[in-house]
C-alpha cells in the first residue's frame, strides 16, 4: 500500500504541473525570420481534466492508509 500511496502522490503532482504548464505557457506555432506567432490555448477541457485527475490522485494518495 505504501508503493501505491507514493505512486498516487507523484502522479498527482506531475499531472497538476503538466496541466498548469499547458494552460499558461504559450506554444510557439510559427517562426518566419523576425516574425514569430504564438498561441495561448488557456484552460481547455483537456487541461482542466488533467488538473482535476491530478488533484484526485493527490487527495487519494494523501488519504490512503497503510495496512498492517
């Protein structure tokens, strides 16, 4: 159970970080010499889902108790 708890905590933190990165860092779309076009997607359904699943995994890992 300890391995599952640690895995859930790590996966939860990783999903939250990746979701926030995708939401707030603009992605380079086009570069032509001095002209550069960036796109910022913002909070899409996929990003919100990733953050939500990360929070659930983090809470699940925090509440998971060890069996003796």
